[in-house]
């Protein structure tokens, strides 16, 4: 009886603002970053971004982050790492390389221990921050390692990254509403994603695009599709434009009620990220 | 007086009998359609027999499977690219007769209809931004104009909301409503579609004349009528639908709502633009308008307010018609001065996914699932179930006599494998993937059911195709760009 009362009490008092999911799409087009190198090298930009992400995570314990790289010809998840079977997660440099897993029947208890040890190395760091930083950086380095000069173009797969982001957000929102209102009701209401997300904001989502390159004409249709999907799901798209010029992304932020900032002083990126 | 009452009762029962005959003749094969279940107690589907106890003694696995099948069922639509009429002229006819007071759909048919119609209107304009819609009501044997043809969803929604205060009254007249619809659609230009959507709760229609002449007139005017019944199938609706849509099977044009959810689905199905039938286009080949003048106006922001041409109200912002430079305050619209269709490019882009639909993803069988190197959904990182984990977690489509199998758990694994292989040669019958994976045939990525539903219903993009290295595609486009 006591337990029941306690749990009731607890669930009612949790009146804080709902957790928010921040999805960052980082344009990692090497051409554009090479041009930017004198003012804002990519490493500095990522350092700024990490501070911003940490700030976001620090606001609320339940806040989530998703980082997606929009590379020259593909889009990849950087932060929520691909959940490979537990054997490969310890090798910090290859979270994406899932070709050799499941073949080794290692006992599962040992990898988490090693994992936590590597994390505990740095006693001055809040562990989630460290975890995020390591995963993100290692994913980035694998991304660049797998890029060879043949595939280099001055373009970026922004539509793909947005699609990935939206699908991920949708899943997270489904999960969030399932935990809030019970699995039965969520499965009946997700018939129409638009109404569901507006009715039960179990998770507030937004998308931030750090864009450095220009538009691509052939991506117009998929990009517009994602923009309309964002409109339906009431997800604002914020754009931080460091260089280049895009009409499509301006439309995106305008249609979804987001912010479009053209950053004139790239060195002040962190300031703008934190203030805007 | 008493006599006429007697006759009237007789009429109804005739109608009902007719409806039942129709039901039995047409509804035999498909329970999903279940036309007219309200009248047909013989069509009991024994849903509880599909529920099978899982190995752990609960029915959760079965329930999950059914939910998944349900999600998937909605998805499997025709994805062959068709020429569709995206500039639509639609008249929505709502039944406002006493039959709508019935409470078989909660709270009442009337209130539920009004709520769904509001949803329908916003969804309709979401999907068809350059379409025109009008609303007509059937009350007291008359056709009542509720809102005029217009492209602004808010006009319609406020008008429909006002109906909430009024009680349904009298009887419905199909003929009057159809005549009014015909008069409204008759002048629609040739490049648009002319459609009527009828929500019909009554079982009878009290008409001033011969409704068959009206139907002939509709056919001559190339107006298509689709009907959603709320009570049971009615023979005259069937006739209207088959005569005005000669090339489309009746199942797509006339259906009776089984429950609230089904009603909603039926309404929402209408938001997809209709395919242009080949017969009709061939016939109109001579005066076919393949190109259409449209203006893409630019937005202006004045310091001083000026009058707009559409409402004659002073506004400070607006759009200038690209041909005659008159100012209109909202898009899409027709220029009130020169009659040019004014739209934004985003309005056209909104309709693209009807014209270039995303292909359905296929189910993945266990052998192929195991051969793949992918262990999680490409987008949401949900781990796919493995076959060993799923052998105790059978899907209802696979398990026919699962209760006994679940008892003999030690042998289930072998059975499951055998059955999986048996089920493999006939894909797409159940719609549910046994491995929980769905594959895009273009890029070969595997996705989970939630991402499948989302990609097809909301984003209309394949996350795999968009985010993988599109070697061929990119090579082609860069080549053309360089040229």
C-alpha cells in the first residue's frame, strides 16, 4: 500500500518541463571547412559545439542529444553510437564498423568493466560529457578515415541527414510517449503522427543545422519533403550558417518557425549558440 | 396522414432489405471491408480465435503482432507512379438529417462527423494546397450551402464549427445535394478534377424528382462521386458510385464505416489526389491542356498599408501578382484582377510525394536477415530481434495452432524454422515481416516497423537512399551539372 502511495505521489509531482531532444546536424563537407580553416577550423567548431551540447545536457537530466554528420555523399550518426553487440563497443575508434560482430561469443561482463575504466580515467569530467565527447570524436575520425579523395565533392547530403534526424526523432517521441501514457494508448494514437506529437509532447524536439555549404538542386524534393514533415511534427529547424549561401535552408527555417542566423564572425560561434 | 406514415415505414424496410441483399452479394469475400455489419449479424468475425497464448503464458506477443500488422496494413498502398489530378475541385456533402442523431458512433454521428470533417479539411489542404473545397449540408429535404468553394481551410473550418450548435433535422435528399454540387462544379476548368464526397448517414433519400436523371447529368458533367456510409450500404449510393466512377472498383469509392477509426481512415483516404483515368484522358486528348499558366508572386512589405485586391482591406504586407501587379494578401489564390493562378513553389512541392511516391519496403525473411550485416534499424538504432530470441515470440500470422506448440517449447525452435521457411515463398501476403525488418529495395537498408510507417506516411523519404553513398545517382547528376 505504501509503495503504491509513494509511486503515485512521485508521478504527480514530476511537473518539470518535458525533456527536450536536440538534434544537431553538422555539415562536415571538407571543402568548405578547408576554406574556413583560417577563421574557424573544424576542431575549434567542434569544441564549441561540445560546450553547447554539454550546456544542453546540463539543463535537464532527461535531455537528449543526437548529432548527425552530413558528409559529402552520405549522412552518418555521430552521437548515439550504433548499438553493436557488446564486444565491439570497447574499441573506441570503430563504433560504426559492425561487420565483424556477433561472430565472437565473448562473455559480456568484461567489456563494460573496461569501458567504465576508460571513462573513469578522467576524474575531473562529468561522465556523460566525457562519454559523449569520446564517442563523437571517434565517430568523426572514422568518418574522415573512410573518406578518400575520390568521393570528395563540394556538396553535402543535407536532405539525408534531415531524414535521418526526423526518423530518429519520431522514434524517440514514440518511445517517450509510450513511457508517459502507456504502450497501448501510444500505439493507437500513432496512426497520425502529426496529431500525436501535438497532443502529447512527451519530448520536445528541435533541429539545429550548422551549415557551411551551398544548395544542391537535385535534393530539392527530398529536402522539401523533410521540411513539410517537420511542419507536421511541429519541429523547428534552426540554421546557423557559417559560410556559403542556401535558399532551401532559409525556406526550411521560415516554414518551420526556426531561426536563421548568418554568422558573420565565425569565431563567435559558441557565443551565438549559447545566446540564441 | 396515417396512410402516408404507413407507406413511409414500408419504404424504409424495403430500402433496408435491399441494402442487405447488396451487402451479402458484395461483402462475402472481404471481411475487412465488412460492408454493413450493423445490419449483418451473420458476419461475426471471431477475432478472439486469432489470439494465441505465447510461450510465457501471456498474449502480448500476439497483440504486438496484430498491432504491427495493423500499422503495416495502412502502408501497403499502390506506389506505381500515376498521373494524378493535383488541382482538385471538391464538394463535401454532409448529412444533417435526423439519422445523424444516432449514437452508434460516439458521441453522436453528427458531432463525430463535424470533428472529423474539420480534421479532414486541414489535412486535405495540407496534401492539396492548390485545391478548392466547398461544403454542402443535407437537411430537411433540402441542400444547404455551408461554405462556398474556396482554397482557404479556415473559412471552411469556422463554418463547419458553427454547425455544432444546430441539431440535425428532417431527412436527407441526395438529389438536391447532388444537383447543387453539380451546379457548383459545372464551371470548373477542364484541367481540374470535379469530385463530390458524400457522407451519408441515412438509409433513405427523399427526392423531388427522378434521381437517375441527376446521375446521368453528373456523368455527363464528368463529376465523380464517392460515398462514405455510416449506417449500411444503400443501393442508390452504389448506383451513383458505379455510374460516376466507371473505371474504379466500388470498394474504393463506397464504403461503410465500421467504427470511429475506420470512419476516420475512410475520410483521410480521400485526401490523396485521384489518379486520372486513362480512358478519360484519351477522350479529351484533343482539347487537353497540358500546360497551365501560373504566377509565382513575390512578397512585399510596405511601410504604409494599402488595399488588397481580394478583400479590399488595408494590409501592409502581401504578394504582387506577377502579371498585373495587383496585391493579394494570401496564397494560394486566383488573382482577382486577371484570374491568374498564384501559388508559391512550396505549394507545388507539397504535392510531389503524390507524384513520386516512396516505394513500399519489402519484408525480410530469416535467412536473408541473418545474411545481412546490419543488426539494428538504420535510423533509430533499435536492435532487430534475432531468430533464437524470436522463436518463443511467434507472430500470429505464422502460428496457426500455436497453443500446442507453445506447450512443447523444447521443440518450437525446429518448428519455427520449418514454418519460417514455409512462409518465406509467399511474401507480402501477411504484410508483417517475420524478422521485424523491412528492406528498401533501392538501397538495401533494413528498418524497423516504426521507421517504415514514418517514412511512408510523414517524411516520404527513404533515410537509407538519402544518406548512403548515392554513387550512381550522384554521378549522373554531377555529369549533367557539368554539361
